[in-house]
């Protein structure tokens, strides 16, 4: 067992622990992440081996890098003491490798002069190998974090935590740019931020050999992200135009753009409440951003005036042809409630996920009256994480559930047995009214 | 649409859900407006994936689909593969890979044997939306 230091992105802090927990499960790495603090970009963990450290971080989007800890302190002096105590037996092993030193400072900085002094203060490790700024064998890094708040007065630089570590591995944080929507050929108004789609796929445990399904696939943002991590992606949407795109720009051409066409399973057009996937078929994960009717009202198949179809006969055109056989036929749709759709989604997930398979589902929540009661529940699904992305006047959450193993003791609820949630107001109404007004009226 | 997908989609008419005839959908009757079109598209071979999906395949349904599309070479019972990396399994896994993932149904129609409703596939994308009279 050794101590390691993970440097974390200072972004989407609420997702960082959930992502690392998921990766630990996926890679079978035993780790205690309870020390994670959303306000701190450093996380110290204890791991079995360097290999475990590499595995934990190799797919991460929100971790930056991981280091083997050689020492820690709250001042340079206490750090040196700790380094000598912990690692003097290791120094001979690194005597002749090429190396360089790095200094990373949080909430503060060092002048070039100070940096050189710090590096020189480590001369007792007595490395004789060549110093190489490019591709050295080892990078020794000093990570220091100053006490907040940041004081601009020079000389007042109290260090909170200073660590000396050997660089082990980098995460996949630099692939965010590759999947940036600005560079993607086929996108639409509903395309999902690449970074958060990749994080969702990590939390959903997308991996080679698995099938990941997005029932509200739209332009396929989650399909692409899941496939990046090796999963076979399956998508469906009620809107055929989104799924099809154009002849030259569509979900399949995106797969060609990223050279991942072998990870694309299929897309099909369907209403989620009339899903063609047979009851016995299992998928490994469901990752989606369901429609909540902000841009256009949430619709499902059906008619506002069902009497029209009471005879259950197809509609005939003047020509005598049946209207639904025409290629341009548009089936009738009726409005539906977001809360009912979420219940349908959980019910579907409980039925179709493999044991321990995950449902990752984005859900908008109004900031001021978010409470636990808005989290949908299902007896066969455990909530694994609840991560929030804050905007100015609203927020959205990524809810992640795991399918409990089917040991025979749990039963899947019939579709009529709904979870008991009370929705004071449809999210959509609030969105349009502007959240501020609610407060004013109070 | 891949043959693998044809092995997990059924008729979306609610009343058909309880009928054993709603799955698989059938390719035996095609319309002249939309003649059946198959194509081969290369997909990287992943024995791991084939092994993972094999238990999820409904074998009799796969036999039906393959037969209706003109392939009668499949073994009558689902093969059991214990070790995906054993050399004697490689050919079988490759054959399944070709059938399930590389055979594309570019266009055509699928029929529910229970209610008779026809689902169209265009540009490889099947459409499972229902006309008004089939939705309750
Ligand atoms: C928030 S968007 C998700 C978009 C997607 N993540 C993307 O990358 O473009 C919701 C999607 O759900 C689809 N949708 C709306 N109602 C639906 C229904 N009843 N069944 C299936 N999909 C539906 C919409 O067409 C839309 O594409
Ligand atoms: Zn039917």
C-alpha cells in the first residue's frame, strides 16, 4: 500500500468523486475516496500499486494526473523531513534515470528564482542522471497549495499543504478538445457538451464489449461519448430528422469523423413509450438526457382527440391509399408529462439493464425548490450518485442508478405502480416564467 | 439496421406485446416500392463483444430472420462458447460477427405476424412509430 496524489480539474467539482468511484468499480481498484473535498483540487488516496494508480486514472476526464507521494508537509522544512524518512531507500533506484522537476502551485505562484531554490533544496536525493525537459524518464513534482484567501501582499505566503511526488500517469482530460462540439460535423440544438457526455459515459461504466443505449439520442452526443470508451452504441429518438440528419452529415458521419464506425450498433426511430426492444433483451447501460419540453412540448404517440381513431381503422386518403403507408406520414402525437416519462425510464431501466448495469439520466431542477423528493426512485435501482451542474437561474443533475442484482428477491414493479413523487409545478412552466418571478411573487 | 438489432426489436403495438407472434418481425413479405436491400459493411472484429451478446440472442428468432434473408447456414442450436480466445472458436465467432454486425439491412420492410403492421427501414434506419389507429 502506498500513498498517491490525484490532481483534479477545478471544474464540475460535483462530478469528480462520482467519476472516480465509477472508474474504481470498472477497473476493480480498491480505493477510499471519502477524503474528496469539492473545494480542493488535490486528493490523497492509498492504493495497492502503481498499476492500480494508472488504472484508476487512465479513463478519467476530471482527474488530471496522479503522483506517487514521496513526502508531505505544511512547510518546505517539514516536507524535506518527510521525504527523507519515507523514501531514502528509493533514491538509489533513480540515481541514473533522466529526470526533471516541476512545480505546481494552487492559489499562489513562485518566481523563477524561488522555484530554482526549491528544486535545489532537494539536492540530497543525489540524482546523477541527465536533466531532460522533454520526455524524461521521471518527473518529480512539487505540488503546493496556499491558504485561502489569497493575499496579494508579498511575503505573506502561508503554505497549507506541500507535497513531493513522482509523476505516474496522466488522465484523458486532453480528449475533451477532440470531441468539442465546435469541431463536430453533425450537431444540433440539443447536442450535449462533450466533456459532460464523456463524464456521463465514465459514470455509466461504458466499456469494450458492452451495449450502451440512449433512448433520446437526438444527434447522438452520448452515443459518441460511450463509443469513445469502447462501447457499442445504440440510440433511438422520436424525431427521425435528428436521427437521420442529412445524407452528408449525420450520426454515422460523426462516427467516421472520429474513426469509431465499428463502435456504432444502430439507431432507430421510436417513441420511448412505445419502445420496440423486446422485454427479455438486456443492455449494459442507459445514458441519456430525456426531453423535458423546454424547446418544444414533450410529446408521445397518441392523439389529443382519440375518438378520431375509435374505429381502429387506418385513415384513407382521397386517392384511396392508406395515409400511414406514405413515406412522409407524420403520426399523431399528444403532450406528456416529464415526471411520467422519468417513471417510464426507471421502469424500463429496471427491466432492461443487466445486473449492476447503470442508468445515467440528466434531469433539470429548479434551484430554489430542489429537494430529495424530486429524485425518482424504483425498488430495483439504487441511486449511486447525484451530481449537479449549476447555471445562473437553474441547474441540472446527473442521476446515476445501478440495477440491483436479480437474486430473485426483488420484483420489477408493474407499470401502474408509480413512485410517489409530488411535482408542485412542471419544470417547463417555471423555465418559461423565469425563476426569479416565483420569488417576487412570494 | 444490423441483424443483431433485428434480434431484439418487436412490434410496438401495445396489444401485440402479450402475443408470442410479435417477435421476431418478419422479412418474408416485401413491397415493390421499397425492395429489400442488404449490404456488407466491415466492422472491426471483437470476440469479447460477440461473447457478451451471444447469451442475449434469441436463437430461434435469429434462425427465422437469417432464413428470411436467405441464410440457412446457421447451426440449429445456439453454440456455447466457453473460451472466446480458444483458436477452435475463432471461426464460429467470426461467422457470428459477420452475420450479426456486418450484415446491414439498408432498406425493406418488417411485418408483425400478430397484427400485420409493417415497419419500414430506410437508409438503414427502421421506423417504429405507429399510425394513429394503432395507438391506444
Ligand atoms: C434533450 S434532447 C437529447 C438530445 C441528445 N442528447 C443529442 O445529443 O442531441 C431530447 C430528445 O428526446 C427526443 N424525444 C422527445 N420525445 C420523445 C419520445 N416520446 N420518445 C423518444 N424520444 C423523444 C427529442 O426528439 C430529443 O431529440
Ligand atoms: Zn403487431
